[in-house]
C-alpha cells in the first residue's frame, strides 16, 4: 500500500522517537478443519462479554493466549488509540476501562461477516477463527474483529480489535437520519435551499466550532465527518480553488495508489473511474465533493493571527479572504477547535548548500514548485536530487522531454512496482472483487502493527520475487535498493519514517537501461554555476536542478502558522510509538483544541471519523477536553 507526495509524504522528516517496532508472531498451531466456527466464536464472545461486564480481570485473562495476544482499541474503551499485548496487560486494561461494553456480539449482518475457520494472517498461512463483532458502550457503538487460535485443544483469543463508530444520541445524519432539506409553507420570509446554503457557506451570523486549515484530502474528510455529526466547521485554504493542492503539482502526476484504496468518506469514486487518478481529475473531484456534501470552505484565504484563551477554552483567529471581485474581507472567529490539515508533511525540506545563489541555469527549485519538464529540450542536462516517488516521476518527465537526466541518490530506496502493489499487496482487500470499503478498512486496521509488520515481511518477499528482474537491474546500474526495516517493505517504511520508497511506474526500467543516470552514495559539496560538485570531488553539469528532498515534519508547519507556544506544546508527529500506534495524529496533540490531520486518502478516510468523534464528544460534554 503506497503513498505519494501529494497523498502522503514522498519523504518527510519524522521527529526522533519513532519506534521501529518488532515483528509479531502468529500462534504456532492451526485450528481443526472440522470445528463449528460459529459455535466456537459465539461461545468465546459470550464468555468475554460476561467477564467484561463483571470487570473480572482473571476471567478476561483466561480467555486470551498468555504472552502472544493483542487488543487494539480505537476510542472504544479509553478515548485513545491503544494496542495492548499479552493477557496480563489486556485483562488489566479492559477491566479498568471507564466505558466497558454493555453489549458484545457476533456480527452476522452479512454473509461475509459470519465467523469462519481459515487464515487469520494476511497470507493464508496460519489458520484460526475470525469474526466481525459489534458492541455497545454506555456512550456509543462500534465494530471490530476477533480472532481465535487453538491452544492445547482449547480455543483462545489471539487478537481483538474494537473501533468506536458512533455516539448514542449523536449518530451521523445519514440514511434514515438524513435531514428533510425543506420547510413547507407558513413563513413568507423563508429562504430556499440556495439562499440557505449561501448564508451558511459565508458564515452569516455563524461561528464555526472547528476551523480547518487546509482543504486537501485531510481537511475534506474531517469536514465531511463533522458535517454528518452536525458540528459546524470552516475550511480555509490559500489556493484559489479547492483541489489546487493537486492541480499545481508537476505535470505528469498521477496517484500511485489504486481507486479502490482511495475512496473518500460517503461518496466513493464512480465505477467508471480510472484505476490510477490523474492529479487534475482528483482536484476536480475534490471541488465537486465540497459541493455535494455542502462543506464550508473559503479559498484565497490566509490565517493572519491566532491565540488560545485557556480560561474560555477557545481560539481567537483572524483570516483574510480575497473575494472574486478582488476585495479583501477580514473576519475574526472564535472556534473551539483548530485542525491543521496542511498536508501530511510540513514545510518543504529545502537544503542550504554552498553556491546555490551562483547557479546560472534556467531552473533550481524544490519538487513542489516543479511545473514540468520543458518540451523540446533535447540535449539539456537535468539533475534530480532525491529518490522517492517525486524524484523518479520528475526524472522520467525530464527524460521523456529529451533531457540528459541524472538522479542523485544519497542513501538507498525501497522500490516496488505498481503491479506488485495492486496484484499482490492489495489483492483481495482493496480491488474490484474486494469487500466493501468499510469492511476492508476494519480488516486492515484490525492488525496490530507488530502483526502487520510480520505480514509485510512475507508480502514484500513475494513482491520482490515478482519484481526480481527490475530490482536486479537497478542494483547492476548502481542504484541502492533496500527492503525497509527488517525487510518489511514500503508500508511499514511509510508508517515508521514517512518516506524512503518509490512505487515504480516506469522510471526504474529507464534507470536499468541507462536512460536515467544515477549518482549514488555521495553528498552534495556545493552548487556550481553550471552544476553540482560532490563530496568525492566529482562534478555534474546541469541546466536545471530539482530538489525532490521531501518535507519537514507537520510540527514545523504548526510553528510557522501558530507560533512557538503551540508548537512547543504538541507532541512528536507521525511515526509509531512503542505500542505501534501513530504518534499525535488524529488525537490529543498536547495542546487543547488543536489537532493534526493528514495522510493519504485511505488513511484520512479511516482516521477522520476517529478525529470527528472526539471533537463531537467534547462538544457534547461526553469527553473532557485535555489540557
């Protein structure tokens, strides 16, 4: 499962402290092939529900494999993102929860949700029983997945995943709870839909409860979830149009993740949509998404000041909005929450290298500013510094326009073909014949990160076998290839460090064939008027130089926008903690009323609900605001 610079970081700097988590292990024994999976699952779930209702840690512990068991909980038990390992920790955690389950049942609502005996890992190698479950707590409802393994003739719980999906009395305004959309008769001054919509979108007499900075996929998904929970929000974006964060990227940019993985909440891409979405098409989709979901967004708008009032527990923010006629409107709001959705990464990682101001070529820029290679440039020399998705795509664009192009690779890169992702990595989960997206998300996030990493080692090995010819060719061409931490591949590299990979869509073969040259393993010493000098004394000539050096951490952007007081209070952003959960994103940031939102389209689809539920719970007095 990949990410692109636009829908996740191409290469971002993750702050220190991100954990390279260990590999999890699956139970050694397989389940009997003749067992009644439904009866076994119902029996275990009934016992678990009973033990939880009695808050009996000993009874809970007895149901789990002792050392090798997991409970991954997203908001259901503690309003946090937690993964507990081992029956001792699990039983203590569950028994002491402030929001214990009032109901825990097998979910048999659809045939594919029935308990089944079969693979409980990602590669059909370890058998057990897996079943979807539903649950109620005092405050909400949720879904999850429970997996059982047989130990000495007795079925024990190997893993549980619980995910809060709605708040009782504050359910999403969808389906049978949708609004009527009209008020019939009786008021001669009543407005029609367009008039009401214009008043709402201009925030006439309305204070947004949530101010969202950024209208990319993160901002849109968060705003959509809040809309369905009846929480007023406003997105502000400096671009002229929604979707410009994609339209303004380099000419040939296309999503590297397939359509089945990339749906936004509530409105999936239509069935005719291409497998890989071009940047301009996605920008237009974002624009239509805002219209169809009636989301409030102000473009050509910048935040000019912000401050947090500890006593009132609210922000004071001023924004400047350039209207279509060119006039500038200044508004001041007092939101209870701010979501920074300025992109998964922070500011562009722009290196400071001796001689940059002496370059005489036609272009020296960051990849975010690269508009595309110039046509009919045969014979011109280009250098791309950086070897993630953007670096490869830009080098390929240069080659196709006739440039003599070299990629500078300073370390190593995890390379995987696009076909290996769609036909191996995502096969059966996010593909044309896969389960509904909501179920696919539950299945994916049910895996604790240790088990996901273990599965990804196996997946990466199969993918590498599929890509053997291209990987061998890259090594022969002098390109440094790695397989990620503990050979766990692209996905875990994305989770743990946020970059360092390339999803191959053609550039690798150009490198193998010598059509794109490689300068590997050398740092840049200085920029020359006509090129680059390296630490080994060698030189490369260039008419154009592009730094595809990624982005800094989101925290750096928070410091730029909101100042040191906010940035110094928030925690480290992205990467994994010791439990294998993401740090700071979509949860308590360390500063009250301040949230980070980011990731690729699939990640924002899932975690946007988690973020919105916390905000709704705070506003309804269900959850105490962190201070």
